[in-house]
C-alpha cells in the first residue's frame, strides 16, 4: 500500500512539474527581474490592414508571427481617432482632452503641446530604474525646435530620435519644379534635441536602425522601455523597390510609369492603385521584424513585454485632404476611417506578447483601450500610480490571463475636428455592447449595439429610453470630470474648441 501511495505521489509531482513547464506563468507572480517594455506604434494602420487581421493580399509575416506568439485583440481601441491625442492618451493613461491635446498638432502652429505636469509611461518607468528611449514620431508638440514646449526628454525619455510633428518632411518639399520625382528621405528628425538633417534612408529603416543601435549601446544592464513609433503608413508613402515590385499587380499603369512621383503632385493625376499602400505595410512589417529579432538575439524575448498597435484608424479610399489621395486603408468592414468616432476610426489592431507569460496564439474579444496600457504596466510591474490625477484606463491584466474583466467606468473617446462643411462628432462612450456618439454640443446623436451591429448601420437612438437615460447620465458625469480635471486647472487651461479653418 505504501509503495502504491508513494508511486502515485511521484506521478502527481511529475505531472505537476510538466504542467508548470507548459502552462503560461502567472502574471501576478513578481518576476525575478523587472521585464523590459517595448511599444511599437504604427501610424494610420487600419484594423484590416494586416494578414493577422484578415487582409487578403498584404504580407505581414513578422507581425503575424507576433500574433501567433502572443495575444491578439479584436476589440482594442485607440484613445482617439487622430495621431496627437491618441499618442498622448496612450502614454499618460488619460483621455486626451485632459492632457492639453484635443486634436492633431500642426508643425510650427498653435501653442499646443502635452501639458508639462503630465507624466508618461517613460516617466513612471524611469522612476522604477528603467533606461528609456523613443524613436520615431512624437507629435506631442509643434516641433522639436520649440524651447517653449516640452520635448522628449521632458516626457521621460533619456534618449530620443524623433520626428516631432506631423509629416515626414523631405527635401522634395522645397523643389519648385513640378512634377517632382524622387525617394522621400526625411529631413525632420532630431536626435536628443539636435537636427540630423537629411538622411539617405527611408523613415522606417532609420527608426528601426536607431532602435537597434540604442539597444546595442546600453552599458548598464538595467531594464529598458523602448517606444518605437514608425511613421509608416502615413503619407507620404515611401518604400524600397523590392516591395513596390511585390505589389506591382495592384498598381495602375499610370503608377508603374510614374514611380517616385512626389505625393504632393498627385492631386490632379489618375488613381494610382493600392500597390504602394500595400508595399508600405510590408515594409513596416520588415522594420518591426528587425526590432523583434534583436530582442530575441539579446536573449530577452521571454523577459520583454511587447505591444504592437496603431495610433488610429486608416486613411481609406475616402480621401478628405490632398495628401490623402491614393491611400487604401482597410477597416475590415467597420464603418468610418481616421478622424471620426465610428469603429473604423478608433478600433485598431493590437497584439501583446510577454514570452511564455501570455498564452501563444490567444485571441481576446474583450473591449480594451490604449488608455489601459499604463495601469496594466503598473499592475504587472508592481508600481503605484499617483493619486493627484485621474487615470482613465484600467488594468487589463485579467484579460492577459484569459480571465473576465470588470470595468468600473465607460470607455470614452474625444476628438475636436470642426470641419466647416461637416463637423466631426466630439464624444463617444461604450458600456458593454452599447456605444453612444455625441455631437459637438454633447447631444446624443447615435446609439448602436456593437454585438448585433458591428457595422453601426442601425441607429437605436429613441428606441431604448431607459438605456439612453443611463448612458447620457454616465457621459455627463464623465464629461464634467474631464472639463474640471485637476491638472488642467493647475495649468490654467480652459478647454476651448480648436479652430483649424
């Protein structure tokens, strides 16, 4: 009897050991050493623009592999449908209207920038002993030469190579003859506050190379936070010839005859086809792969939390500005596009990988937002967030552990784009399956059940009185809290509408 009991105990211990080796490590366990954190941000990449999200043509093997090794989100939302406010929300965990950024920031334009009393993920992790760096598109001020506005170092980044505002500027901008031809090489990047001039690299390669160089050059073996914000697939599109050749069948005859025609000269020209856009996505994928391969080569793959996402929805074939012509972003059937509050403007691809700590190939349908990233990192890395400010996001660590998530307040989105002919709605909230969009006067305009109507075609406003009353009450309470934000008051700010006309 004793021998049988001993044999059974040994078998149980061996089985338990095997399970421990094959099951994901619990995220609640404090790691032996602090994990590294990498956030990779694409620019204007649509929900349907990747192979992992169902694009039937575009090849994205590196990002697809990341999805196979981590968790892919089907209902991840950017904090806003435009670049500057979305990036502010991600880095601070605060809805963008609180941060001083209500819309995109024109280069050299109005005195708009991230509030100096805001703290970013970089600031928090620096306090935890992390090395911090960012490469790519900052777009949280009106220019990297502005001494009156906070720069990357003021936002917690020890090292930076940034294109501070808006477009990837190019020497082709200065050429007076038209039509203009040539590869778009950027001239608007600053390294640690100093301009580097024109470089003979396309933006994506410049950014990925700088990220790898920084990882190689670190002398102390501290944990690191690396924010890699590619300018792809924002216009102007620029891709190596091998990727243009890969998608030549999706280019018009005119495009094949006029490659490297500068994007500013496209307005009066024929449709170029979707091939250039497809090429730029695959080029972006290659640069993402370089960063991922470097982390693996460093032996840090299992000890690095990696988020890949996009700042907002895509520029679809519905061009609204001259520099948006000939784009071909996909929303996978969702309504809308960049700059509006339909699902196509705010729902974006997102993948989180953390070595063996997150189940490989997991897919989550739980609604989450970029505002959740900061509190999630605080939860996973065991540091406290300050109590002197509102943090709108909530930790999604339960989701990463494939457990239910209970939210304590609605998801909320804000944007201020007052087009003269068609003003963009300003507010939206989501509670459960229900989403309500409000106009610029905070009046309810649309109500959708996203579970039954993901395409947002059946407006339920006026048909759900009890639900509407509750959503309006919750929104009003939330809006009042934002309008009276403590950090905004400390900066002496008044939330005035932005006039871009």
